[in-house]
C-alpha cells in the first residue's frame, strides 16, 4: 500500500493587505512539522503543492525544519493549482449582507476575528448549498478540481510510496468529506460534512490517507501532534 499525507499550510496573514503570506507563527509551524517528519523517518517519494505563496513557503519551512541531511532526500515538488484554496476572501466580501442590513456596504477588512469566522461559516454554507451568488468559483467546480487532484496524487502513491501534498483547509475538507462516506450520493451530505471538517482544520495539520487495492481510505484527520499549544492555530 501507499500513503498520502495531506498537509494544511501554516498560518497566513489574517487581516493584512495580502493574506497569502505566512506569519512568523506559520513559518515555525512548518519547521515543527518538518522536524516531526524527519524524526519519524518519513521520506516523501513525491511532493505536490498548490501554487499559492503560503503553500510554497510552508514546504520551504518544512524542508528547513527537517534539516539539511533529511531534506536532501526529499524530491523536487510538483505544482498543481487544483490543490489551491477557494477564494475565501472574495466569498466573504460578497456575503457581508448576511450580517444584517445595518452592516450594508461594510468593508470585510474591518471585521473582527469573531465576526469574520461567523460570516465565513455562513457564507460557505450558502455557497456549498449551491445557492445563487456572484462567486469566483462554484462549489461544484471547486470540489471537482480537488477530487481530480486527489485522483492524480493517489495514482502516484503506489506500493511503498509516500506522497506529501501541501494544500489548504478547504481541499483537505473536500477529501475528508468524500472519504468519510464515499457511498453517500447526496450532494448536501458532502457539503455538510465538508463544513464540519473545514472549520476545525489546524494549520500544518496532517490528514493521512492510505492507497490500496480498494482505493483511497482515510486513516485519520488533522493530526497536529507536532504542535504545542502556543503554535496551534485555525485561521
């Protein structure tokens, strides 16, 4: 059997002009994961990442944490934009109306963390339910590309191989929601499961999958044993 390790990127820069920049905490989370993998003798046979800066830099931090000797055995990464996150900033900005008429016209950058999280969950629920809206990407297009990317990574995870994928919470949630109940034909069920997984994804959490004769199965979700309490973040 082969295995896939889905890694969520380190903490990005919430509230900054450019969200797609790792915070100092995000860099240290990546280093901590690299040390943890090296200490357990994990040597990727393939590495895949999305093409966002936070994916690139999380992987760079992982290599740094693993150390020069261990990281020397890691292959050059392959970039696959299908592992990118959906545009959550645009999604939230287009959904400020959900806060109520008194917030009409409010800039989403002025939201507190609590307000942003509440709006994020309500906006993604509306989006994943397929309700009409001015979205940069539909829910169906998003889940379709993620499942396509998962299929390609699984093909690469042959017997004895370890594929590490550095991506975001949304794509990991899609994979987990599908694999948690692959026989469920109800799209609404997939969306509900995705919401639950997506809202608890820890930065640099690892979701391990096994690939065998029966396909891809999920062994766990969101493992973050490499992080102490001070480094555990969700946004």
